[in-house]
C-alpha cells in the first residue's frame, strides 16, 4: 500500500568506501547485490546485509534497516534462479525516505495499515497519532519501524533474528515495546517469519512483512497476469481514503472474489467502486483459515515462469496491494534494483494482519497487547514450481 511519507529529519548516513582500482572485485550475492553497499551507520547503529541460504540453492538477502527483505532467489520451472521481490540495491535509497521512500520488503510496526484519523483509545486515554496518509496513521507513522534499525543476529546460515526496542511514545504509541522478527529459510523453500513483541504498557501491535512480489522475473513489465487466490468469503470495504467503512461484505459477484485463482487483471474493473477507490486492489480480506497457519490462505502464480507462492498465517486478515501507485506520479523515473524502472502494477503485496483500524472496531479481532502478554504473529511464504 502507498504511504505519503514525511521527511525523517537528519539521518546520519556514513557509507563505506568504494572499492578502488587494484582492489579485489566485491563478492556479490546470488541476486547480484554488493553487501558493501549496505554497510553503514544510521542513527548511530550499524547496518548491513545478511544472506540466508538453504541446501536447495535458494537465497534470501535481508537488511536490518527496517528488517527489509531485499532479494529472494528461487528457481523457475526451468531451474533458472529468479529474484521475485522488488527493491533497491543499496542502503542509501532505502534510507532516503523523502526521495525514495517505500515499504519495499519491510518489517512493519508498530501498527501495520491504517488507524482512522490517527486516533485510538487506550484505557481511558484518547491517543492522537501522526496523520501521514490522507489524515490517517499508516504503518506506525512517518518514522515507523520500517525506518528504524533492528539489531541483527545471524543465528546460522538459514536464520536471522532481528530485535527492535520501540520506546514509550514512539510516534505517540504508549508503552516501550521490544519486538523480534525471526526470518528462517527452510529446506522446502519457505521463508518463515515469526514476529513477537512484549510491552511495558497496554498498547496496540500489528506487525507484517511488506514484500512486493513479482514472480514473472521481469519487473520492467506489469505483473497483473499473475494468478491470485484468496481463501476468503468476505472483505472489509474501504472509502476513498483507503479506510475501512466498518462493513463486512460478501465477495460473491464482486471483483474481490478470488476463491478460484485467476489473473488479477481480469478483476481490475474500474467501474466497480471499491476497485476505483483503491485505483486497483488495496483491501483487507477476512480469511477463512481463521488463524490456522497450516492451511494456505492465499497464493500467487506466474504462468510465465511457473513460480508458485503460497501464503500461511495465524492472522485473521490479509491486505492485498496490487502496486497501483508504482510507476506513476514520478515513481516511473526512479531507478530500482538491477538498474531498472518499474511500471504501474509490477507487483503484489500479501500482508497478513489484524484488520485495518481495528483499535476503533471492538467487534473485530483485538490488536491490543497488555504487559503480561506476548504478541505472536506467524507469516510464511512457500515457493515451488508448477
């Protein structure tokens, strides 16, 4: 989903020296990334690129700046290794929120998605949060966790643990929250993500991953021919500011019905009010899996490459964003990873979550976290070919 990002203020950014003449060539990752371009200091904290591998040859690269997935290399039907996520190939662009701001690959917090008018009630207090998106609070505010530095610990070749301490009052959210994101690359080509949090005061927590998937292997072209499946009979309609209205609506007979996998472009009907409001899809579906993370709640498939992605989660909802604002309004001029420029709708985000604006809807699954509780959210992206 698209954020209207505000300036971060001064960001201490010290890049390592470039390799000069006579120096050995840099050791690149399988996806072509130069780890040296991620070695830096931001807000007095070290930033680097971590690489996860499994015995199948799959590779995932992650930076602890925002807990971001930078690349995911998986085999296509011919065995060709293909990078299936969008992003940048250097930390400078990720950190430059004002000019290059995006949520590419990020570990989102403290509250993923939107809170209406930036207002919520905690106990007897009405909290005013930053209003950084059409008058609402999006993704924890303008300096949400996607623009913070997690402490990184590479547990082994296939596991990375990231830890972030969010102070009391961070973007005006109450309570000091200690959050962890553990990325594990399994032998069945699953990127398994476990998100946990503890708080010192009652607060709200809603974490997710914000990777932009293009399974076609060519992000210079629109990717709406990818086939989407969502195991959901209902969704939460939104108004023209992307805010849920509070209604729960049946998908039957609407463009929101993805209970049978089909190309996304077949449902991009701008004569439908919901599609028109989102300029495509940027909506929350209520999952039939209802917390069962052993069943795929959604899938994405590329007929071009044969790459198949299944999504598993214990969360009640999933936000699907069809890259509606990429490649337009100046975005088309930005050079991304691999030196390419993205067109409109080159990707799809599949974000497990509590429903948007849940703090203002007590009838929905609760996003509140108390000091005696541990927040736990599980999200897994499993890759295969068919």
